[in-house]
C-alpha cells in the first residue's frame, strides 16, 4: 500500500512536469494558448510559473527561462518528497 502512495506522488509530479512542457510548447504556435487545452494548462501551470517569473526576468525581453528553473525546482521537490515519504512509510 505504501508503495502505491509513493508511485502516485511520483506520477502526479511527472504529469505536472509534462503539463509545464506542453504549456511552453504551446507558446511556439500562434493562438494555441487560446485553445481549450491552452486555457486549461494556463489555469493549472501559470500559478506555479508566476512564482519564478517574479524573480527571473526574460532574457532580452523574449526568452523566458522561468519554466526551466521551475521544472528543476519541481524535480528537487519530487526527490525530497519521495525521500521523506519513503522514510515515513518505511519504503525504499
């Protein structure tokens, strides 16, 4: 049972990472962020990305590196959370 909790957390954070990547890729296509999928991803991903955009300005006003830093941070969170839950649940 404990293993399934860890796997759920891992998969949930992996899916969120893919959602960030998908949201960034939508910016490459005109009007893609105005689609239903783009709006859904914006509602889910923008609150997290806005934290990083406060501290990391776009380079040259065009290149936004905040999603890259946000994904790195999410991976550190995932590893830390996975380790703490594994320790608390006595798994892995």
